[in-house]
C-alpha cells in the first residue's frame, strides 16, 4: 500500500488588519497569516476520519481572536502565540508553522485633527515564519519585492567562454535586482530572551540596502555575499541568511543605426528586460552554524 | 462589405530607463511607454498593403532614440516630443497617443561615495497620456495603485432599503481604497505656456491624499467629490478629474462566539476582503468645461 | 463650484457559481458579475446623503438571489434580468450596466457513477455587458485571453522606412496574438426576439478562430479585418465588432554564432518575447451602423 | 568570516518555442526553461572573480542552440540533454538543475489547407525538473493550475471542536481545488531504460483527474491520498508523489433573508471565495522509497 509521507494542512492567507486606538492616534498592523499544522494525521488521509483534525476554519477564527486577545506586537511575536497555541492545545498537532506577510503603512500628513489616515508604503513586503514542535522554535524573518539599482560601480568580465558564449565583457553596467531575503534567528528556546523583532528587521533591512549600495560589484554573487556577510557581522541574533536575487537586466540600447552614441559621460538609455533573467541564490552562515533555510525561497 | 471603423496601432510597453550623470550623482527616469497611432490606415486592413504603415518596431526605436536625443524632462514633455514627431513626420499619421507609466525611485542613504544607488519607491504608479492630432493637444495625467485608509471618521447609513437589503448601518467604519485618478489639463495649444508637469503632479497628488484624510465621510462618493473638487479649486491648469475608487472593504470580525467584544475603545480587528468590492467612479469638472476623460479608467 | 459629471457605482466582481442538478447529472454556471448603476446621484456626492443610494451590498445580494430565483440561462439573459430589476425597481436609478465574465468547465471522463465532476476549461474567458436605460438595451458580448498562433502564412514587408527603421522585412514569420474581442448585438428592444446567446457565442468564437487560421496574412491589421468582417457577414444579429490584438512577437533566434542555421525546411527555434509588443485595434461595422463599443477594451 | 553555504545560479525563464515542419503539418513545443548550476563557486562570491563562472547569458544561448541541434522530444528529454551538457562540459560545474514549464497547444479546426494554426489549450501547465550531479539523475515531473470541482459527493464532519470552532458540519458540499502536483521517477541512471515521458505524463494526469472524480470524499486529505496512491499503484516508473491542494471554498449563500431556500433538489447558488483558503499538502510514497520532493511546492 502506498505510504503517507510528510503532510501539513491549515488555512492560508488570513488577511487580518488590527487597528489600535490611542485616543485620536491610531496604529495599524496589516498581516496576511498562513497556518500550517502537522501531527497524527494518518487516519484523515487513509480513511477520511476527521477525528484528529482541527478544521482550517477554526485556525482562521483563532488568528482573528488572537489578534484581539493578544494584540499584534510584531509579526514574529504574533506567530509565536499562534504556533504555541496549536501545538499545546491539541494532542494530535505536533508541529505548527505560521507564515506572515506584513504590509507597511505610513501616515498621511495633513492639517486635520487626529492621526488615523494612512497610505500604504508599497515597498517591500516583510516576512516572518515561525515554527514550533513543542520543544524548540525556529524563526525566519525576511522580505521580498525590494527593488534596488546601482547605476554604476558594476562590472562583469573574466568569465568562462565556451562555444555558446557571445556576451561581451562589461566594465560599467547597471546592477539591479528585486531582493528576496530570509534570515534565521538563533533564538530557539523560551528560556532565551527574545530579540527585539522590529529593531532587528529595521537594522537588517538597512544593512541589506547599504551593502548593496556600497559594494563595487564584479558579480552579483559578490554583492550577495557582501549583503549576507554584513548581516552576520552586525546582527548577533542571526545565524543564517539566504538571498534570491534575480538579475534585472538593463541592456544598453544600440543607437548607432540612428547616428547616436548611447553611453556618454552624461548618461545612457537602457532597455529594462522582463525575461529571461539571471537568478543568483546563496546562503551565508555564521561559522559553525547549520543551514536550515530552504534553498528555494519563493514560498517562505 | 463590412466597414472599417476607429483603428489604432503601435508598440505597447516600451520599457525605457534613462540614467543622467551629473558627475557621481546620477538621476533616473524609469518609464513604460506605449505608442498608438492612427490615420490613413484603411488599406492595411482591407488588402494588407503596408505602404502607409510605419512599423511598430520603428516606433519602439524612436522611443529609445528620443530618450537619448531629447532626454526625459518629464513623462508629459517626453510624450509631447514623441506625439509631435509621429504626426508631423508621417503623412499617413494624423493622430498619436502616447501613454506612459512612470515608476519612482528614491536614493539609498549610505556612507559610500557617489549618489548612484536607488530603491524603487513602490507606491503609486504615475500616469501620463498625451494625444496630438496635428493641431491641438490633450494631456491627461494621473496615478494608480495608491492605497489609502482612514481608520475612523467614516459612516454609512440612511440608504435605500429594498427586499434584498441586509447591510446594517455603520456609524464608525474603516474607509480604504486604491486610488486610480486622471486629470486633464487645459493646455491644448503650443502657443500656451506649458504647465510645470512635475510640480503639478506633486501638488495634485498631495491634494488627493489630504482631501481623503481630511474628509469626514458619509459615503465614498462624498470623499471622491471632495478629492476632485479640491484639485479643481487649487490647480488652475486642470479642468477635469476622474476617480475610480474601489471600496476595499474591511469587515469587523464577529468575535462574540469566542466571548470577545471586538470594537472597543482601544481598537478592533478587521478582515480585509478581496472580492466583491464596491466600485465608485465619477468625474468632477470645472464649471463650463467639457468632460473628455473616458468613464472607464482601467487602461488609460 | 466644481461640477459633478458622469458617475456610476455598484458592486464589482461578485463570484457566483450556480449548480443545477438534473438527478445525478449536474450543470455549472460560473460567473463573475459586476454591477454598475447611475441616476439621480448628485446629493450623495455633494453632501454625503445616501437617501437615493441602494447599497452596493444590496446589489451583491440581488445577484445571488436572482441566480436562485431566475437561474442562469446564459450570462446575457442573467444580466438582462438584473439590469431591468435595478432600473425598474428604484426611482433614482436610470441606468444599469452589468458586466459578466464566464469561466467554462468541461466534464471529467471517468468510470464512476453520476456526472458531477468538472475540470475548468482554462481557455478564453467569455464576456457579456448588458446596459439598460429603462427604454432600450445594449448587449455587447465578447471574449478575452484566447491565445492563437499561425506558424507560417504570415509576411510583413513593404512598410514605411524612416530614419528610425531597422526592422528587416519578413516573408515567413510566426503570427501569434491573444485575442480580446467584443461584438454588439442589434437586439435593443424587448419587442424584438432575443438572439440565442449561447449559439451566437459559439458561432462567433468559431468564426474568429477560423478567420485567423484561414487568412494568409500580410499584416495583423488584415487578419483583424478578416476576423471582424467574417463575423459581420455570418452573424446577422451582430452589427459591430472590435478586436484588440497584441502582436505576441516570436523572434527567430540568431544561431549563427554557434554554427547553426535556424530557419530550415524542418522548422526553427523562436524566442517568445514579453514586452514590448505591437498592439493592433480596430472596429468593423455593418454598413450603415453606428460604432458604440469603446475603443479601449481592456475593462469591458 | 561568514561562510558561504548552498548556492546556485543560472538563467531563469528562457521562453523557447520550437516549430517542427513536416511539410504543411507543423508541430509546436512551447517551453519556459530555467537553468540553475552549482559547483566550485566560492571565489565568485568571496572576491568577485568570474574565472569559474559560465555566464547566465551563455546558458540561455545553450538552451536555444540545443533546441535546434537536438530538438525537443519532450520537456524531460530536453532537460536531460541540457543538464548533462553543463555538468560534463565545465569542470567547475558539478550540479545542474533544469526546470521547465510547458504550455500545450491544440490545432484550430478549419477548412483551409495545411495544419499550422493553433490555439493555446490554457488548462494546466506541465512541469519537469531534471537534476544531474555527474553520476545520477533525478527527474520530477508535474503540473499546476489544473482546476477541478466535484459538485457533490463531498462531506466534512466529525472533526475536533475547540473554543474557536464555529464551522457547521457539512453532509453535501462542493469540493474544488487547483491541483499542483509533482511526481518523482525511479529512473536515475543512464543504464536504465528511460520512461516514455509523454505517455507517463498523460496517464498520470488521467489518474489524477479520475481519482479526484471517483472518490467520495470525507476530507480533502482523503481525496489527496487517493490521487497519489492511484498513481503509485498504476505507474511503476514513479516512486513518489506530492500534491499541494488549496481548498477553493464555495460557500452556500444564505438566501433566507430573501425568503428563498438555497439548497434544493434542483441545485444551489454558491459564493466562490478567494482568501483565505484551506491548504492541504502531502507526499505519497511507494513502500520502501525515500521522500525527495521538497515539501513546499510553489516553485518546483
């Protein structure tokens, strides 16, 4: 008989918005929460008996109820509450993974009273993944869709040429990418003090941007390593970083047929291509630490 | 024989990035330019003769060449150059419409040298549409995907009830929308002085946000009118505004089954719904002016 | 004071699935219905009074209730029921437009009992738009996302060359497009017999595909005209057709650097490009008829 | 110093269309090919030296050249050619993974000559992933976006109730999902005879659909297991299957406020919800076989 292997279930993409009122000053937390549970679930697969199954609808209700009962201090803290609840309250559930996307909002400056008007920031999406097995925690935070560009200080040459190589070497090119990154915390145990999740995110994001900006790049791999190693160097709470960086190609347009020289000291015109794109992915680890972030990041 | 009616053709979505270098300080213009031409084009439809057809590939080349030759001062100015070129240089072309999407970038703050590192702003997309028929101009600017929210100061009651009405009246709700707006300039003639397109955009965007924030709303229609009329009142260069505002519903979650009261003085938890959504659309005109912006905005 | 121009409101994207049971044989109708209403709506914009406003939530309820009460014979018939209801039951509503997307399902062939298992067809989306002003009807049907390709029998040459033209002439190319089409019926009055909407759709779709396949094409404009004129010629119930045809470019890859000739009698390898793309749009009319389909189709 | 962990690079989303001509009868292969390579790549990350780096541009060229030189018999066979080439021709490359999406086309029936007109099938996307380390092969095939529905023969009851459970039990519901599946072949060695990849795909797809249709479902987990075990039982070339099945909820609309009973013997009206959705994922293995398909499928 075919054997049941790894399995998990839950309610994905619960869109929860929490408004906290401090008089006329309001605060927003805007999350997309996905719950994934595992445990003694053989029977529901083999026979369809739901005797061990907490309905996904219940997990949805729990997300909303917890947002009221416990508030949303940070995505990570909220995920920890949820994961602990599912594992400790249900005998059949031995593992809970909470994935959260967070959308940032800024205040609209205006001359009216109160502070309860917002515009969505629209830049990166913040990510958090919290996993609990009843004993130890794994927290992976990250971001996606942060689009960055250096308009110079990037070269690409000295590479292998085989019979299919036609690319000319480049000594001054645009380097642009849409950053997708994840970082794993060394907080694993309730006995440890938890990191300041929001401060950690802000600083890690800052290091990511600055390492990108400050690296004179001979390859996107080099830039990636600089981004990751700077995080490891500066953020003691993080042991592992993984980036997935599409090389968003900007090709110099050939304007010679029109009697124009494109790359001149005062700038140039580029064609921003869609597909195909280079895709550079790597993990950077604190020395002695184990890699645990999945190598394909798209669905963290 | 079936008759040929309105027709237009061109190259859509030319992705052009212009870097301008001022020493180590660089500037970006990042556009998506669509060209649409019309004129004496019966024959290509009836017989397939291309004798009057400037290829769409040529219109693409022109976009890139003009970005180098003329630079990109603003989306509107760039579109004016292009539209004028197609209509005045080709006998068969009597009308050109240039649609432009513009993506904003911010500088990355860092301690390295130079100023050539950028992060995409990610908020709204700026829009411009320039139409020229050889004699007069029509310029419509706008924006899309600007997501805003008031977490209070919105009510909805006193509406018509019929046999299909179940909605309870609301005296304090979230009002959120994804603003799509267009505004038409009264600049139509080369003899007039052109507006300062970038300043006009910045101010119109500001008025849009502030009118949204400062309106105590009894209906999204009322908020829309306030947004539009504030632009007409403050921006003499604009005669017509149209907004398309999806009502991004945020429903109070019923937490009573869990023994929780949701809407309390310190805030509440909402479910952000995807579909369906209310959709409110209207045009606001300067008194005495004609409406020319299409009533369905999705593809301006 | 700024003047209110055209305005409309309603609930967009009501996803309604109707299962009809004929014993163990079930039938599906799977629609996405958007309601848009207009009429005496000045006050809600100017003062926020909702005294004339039927809530968008009520229009949503009406869609679901009508699906049960009246069934869904066809998208067009369903839209006619809805539009008539809103205009005739509410004094303030003078115009109703119902837009419907319909998704097709096929039966899964299997050896079990019953006929209630389906797989979504996944090809084009069928479209219908019904507008009623209390007196006369306008019905526009159509489709989108029907992707077609001729791998030969397409040429492109004899076009205008200006200083920005670099495109070589082509005597055998791929012609591919993603068909977006709309057609307007001459049924406008309840006194006329209504067309057989489903039969009309099936035949119009067939003519579209066959005209595309059977036209030896010298330009995409010519193919478009053949598609439209064939519908006008064969479908007496239709007076106007509009197509929006992106030219989905398939470029011959240059394999000469690798010592390979690409276009050989046994075939060739192409690069399917994303952006930019040619965009060809035109209306074809029955002689003597007026054009009423909007020239920009993206949101019909 | 921070340590480099797993890393991979290549060109993603090479869109290759191969037309094969057999006189006036043409055949299409339409693929999206992503190349990912790994090996001795430390230096490019640490110092930016590209001395071991075959450019991603070269891998793109190779995809197109191989489509001409070797043809595209099947996605799997094409991927095997490519993976073998990269690993055996470059000293520094020790592992190649080729991921392919394949889009199906059907012939347009028409009365013209030749057979070179096609319409894109539009249903599921076929998937293949081929990995080679110089010694052994791993081939995982699959599909995504195959949307299926049973309009009856599905129940859900007998589940765990906790304080957050409000879901009523269901004895007759719609079961709908968008199938994402992967299956791993036990072909790992050039010495083995390769499977008939296309026949294997066709049969595995058929079993997937039929198992979905023929299972009277007490839970989506049970249906998933039936789908996977049927493949293991019937397809000896496959040792492992994983499915990711979103529960596309179709909720019975409450029509009682309008005096209507919804679920009647002749059918019912449902609201097709977007988010949140249940998400059920599991692996089914041939007894004694190891699980190797990643548990999170979104980017296979």
